[in-house]
C-alpha cells in the first residue's frame, strides 16, 4: 500500500486577505492564486528546519530532481493514500491499538474473494499496514493538531522540505509552477 511521505507540522504561517483575515483555506481561484504566489516567496526566503522524520525524504529528493521530485512524491503518495491515511488517523486518535486495527484489517482481508486476493502479490506490503507505519501516521495526526483548525492548506505538512528545495529555484514563476503541481496532482490522485 502506498502511504504518504512523512509529514511534519512545524510552520503554518499564512497571509492575510484584503480584509486582514488569515487565509486558512482557498475557496476560489483568486484566493488560491494569491496564496500560491505568496507561498512561492515565503518558502524561498524563510528558513524552516527540516525535522528528523523528513530528513530521508529530503535526501531522496536532493539526490534526484530536487523540488520536482518532492512535489511529485509528496502529492502522489498522499493523494493516493488520503482515505487510508484518514482511516489510520481516526483510529489512532480514537485510541485504537495497533493490534485491534490489524485485527480489523485481517477481518476485511478474510471477507475478500480469492480474485481480490490475487490483486496483491505481497499482501504484507500492499494491503496490511505495519505497526511502525500505523504509529508514524498516527503521530503525524497528533502533530497536525498544533495547526489552528481554520488553517487547512495541504502544503503545511511538507513546508520544511519544500522550503529547503525551493531555495534553489530563483525564478518565482518556476516556484509557483512547482507548488501548483503539488496541489493539482494531490487533488487528481485523491479523486482516483
């Protein structure tokens, strides 16, 4: 199963709109474009230390195509697994032990047909979630609680990585393109 790249909630600064209210989410194209333009500058000039849980992801991206790799894998993995990750979050935050969570996975697996089982070459990696991943994603959900409830931007969990890599992109229009790609691909993958 694809799971999201590690997320960390260390910066949730947002710009204000024309009325002086923080832009916690974008409900129209004008606000979205303003937010992305602001974010392209903000991440370029702001130092956001990369937490330990994201160091390996950052290094993987640096070894390949930098920010291009980061926005692709962050959006692809999170978008493709958003519903699974939400299920893990809810179980973890509700206090469900890994053992109970896994028992439920086993019940679902046992209720599936043999044809459905054939879709999984390695069920331990492709269907079941390990205890380490359950705890990682659950702890990320706890970490996300630091962000005020009215702030909903998907980039926040990856800001430290994006900020580190966007500093290598001097052209603002390219930074904007990378950030728009992140959002577009995340939404596209989440709808599949």
